[in-house]
C-alpha cells in the first residue's frame, strides 16, 4: 500500500467529493441534453418533436439536479466549517449530513430516468442511421 500524504478524509470530505463528482456528471448530462436539443431542433418530423420534448425534459431534470447538488455541496462545506469550529471549541460532535432514504431514492430515480433516456436516444439514432439513404457505418458503430 502506498503511504498517504496527509490526514485521512473525514466523512464530510468523502461526501463532498462524491457530490462534486455527481455534479460533474450532471453537468455533462446537461450539456448532452442541450446538444441533443440543438441537433433535433432543425428537424421537421413528428418523431423529432417527441425527441425534442424528451430532451427538453431531460434538460429541465438535469438543471434541477444541478441546483440540488450545488445546495448539498454548500451545506457540506458549511458543515465542515461548523465542525472545525466546534472541534476548536471542544465539541467533537459534527452534525450528521448523511442523505436521507428519500433523497437516495430520488437520486436513483433520477439516474434511472437519465439512463433510460440515453438508451432510448441511442435506439432512435440507430434507427435513423439504419433508415437513411446513405448509411454512415462509422456513426452507426459508435452508437
């Protein structure tokens, strides 16, 4: 095992890292949804309208999740500061910021919706590429 170069991470530090990782992922989801909206916007087919609505819903969900994560990160950072001040004053009981069961369930539901939308989008892209007059084999394989 490699020696660690610093103090061990506190539960708050681990939670903060996890939330920041989730935020980075969610920012990528948001960017992907924005790109999908931009690429679908030019279409005039009925199917494109449905895809556009799904992409817009994914974008709205993603923005809401980003705001939620930013608030959680802020709370964890405030808790870390409060914990440090409490320890300096002799109180070694940091506030518990463990996510509630409801928050975890909502997080999993959100992830499931995103994954389902990604799968649906990939299926639609494959179907569109297969039905085009000049199939793009490279794009089809990437999808």
